[in-house]
């Protein structure tokens, strides 16, 4: 088991899940895996592997565990976890119970998360990601980025008022930079580095940079929304174009 610096709540969750008897592995993805995690700014993105499906009873148990941790060692740390039945690990379309922002929802295990796990992830309980998931190639990273851009972000592009939410506007600008980088290189880009590649005026990039450090900095709401929405529209349109043929 790899040991890296991490907030106490990650190990607390590992202990609580191990005690259940039907969670075999807990893996770290996202910014904590890539070394880009900022307390109270970044989400904690975890993936747990279960023995068998997570039915209603198990979902209730997991919700209770997460509520307890969110009120304790995880307060303010935005702990999230996808619970994947080991039999569904290789199914990219399967929906899995996912604790996120204080609620249990059902989501896929995205291609980007799979890539983060394969390239940078580590285990705090059970097996390493390489023992559970298939290797990820640069073309897999490109496909994952294209899927995110032409999926959720294409939907967002049709709802310009969504971008009046400052959190979504910031996420859009960094996500577009990350998506463009992955399509061009087949590699992942951290959010901190993505800020420097954001298609935005210098003053907005400076504000993004400050917020990424955890500083309480605001940007003009309407102007930021417009910049972010336009960037999403352009980037989604580019992602929809056929990929260039290999030489």
C-alpha cells in the first residue's frame, strides 16, 4: 500500500469501509493523486471497489458513513467517492452509487477518472489501481477528454445562464484548458497548470490563480460567465470535429 501525505479523512474512510466487510479497495484519483490538491478548494476524488452490487441497504450504510465523516474529519474538504461493483469495473457505461457534495447519486466512472487512477492513482485500502484497471494509452486519454467535452459540457453550452454560477464558470475555464491539452497531447493536465492555459483575459486568469490558492477573490460575474460560456462553445465545437488521421 502506497503512503503519501493526505488528509486524515481519507484514512478514516478507509477504516470505516474496511470494517464493512464488502469493500475490498479504496483508490485515490483527482488532484490528490496528481499532487495538485489544495485543502477546501479541491475535491477529494476516491473510488471504492465492492464485492457485489451496492443495493438500497448498502447505500443507506454508505450515506451514514459519509454524513458522519462530512461532519467530522472531512468537514469542508468535499470528500467524494464512487462505489464500483468489481464485476462492473470494465463497463464504462455502468452507473455506480457516488457520494458527492453531501448526497448519494448514481454516475459512471468517467474515462478521465479511470485515466487519473491508471496514471497517477494509489491505494489506501487493498490493491493498487494497476491490479484492477486496464492500462491507459494516450488515445484513451484523448477519448476520455472528448467524451467529457461532447457530453456534459455540450449540455452546459446550451444553457448560458448556468455560467452565472461563479464556481461553474471557474470549472469551465479550467476544464476547457484541460480538455484541449488532453486532445492535443494525450496527457492529463492538473487544474493548477490549466489555469495558466485558460482562454481568458489576464485579470481573470490572475483571479483564477488566486482562487486556486484558496484566496477569497471575486471576478465580475456577468463578464466571467460570458467568457466561460464562449470558451465552452468553442472548445466543444472543436472536440466534435473528426480527429485527424494518424500518419
